[in-house]
């Protein structure tokens, strides 16, 4: 089964699956990726804090992961 990101996916799980997604997170201002608190946030929670559209981020992450 392929890994698919949703708004409820934990950022740490995404990073564990594909650490090259860090560039996507960093490019939208999520510079705290490696702190323990941020690794436990969902995509939706992180987007709310950073003022980012979660649907757009989910789309970007899945496109990146699926190559």
C-alpha cells in the first residue's frame, strides 16, 4: 500500500517515510521540523499555525512522494 498524506497525517510520519519532504516544509516557513513538538503535529495543525492552505500542502507532499 502506498504512503498517502492527508491533513491528519503526523509530520513526523511523513518525515520518517521520506525525509526529502523537509525541503517542502522549509520552503513554506516550517523551519522547526526536527523539534519534537512539530514532529507530533498533523499537517492541518502545522498549516493553521503557519497560515498555509492544508489542501495545497497535502497535494504538494503527495506529488513529491509519488515522484
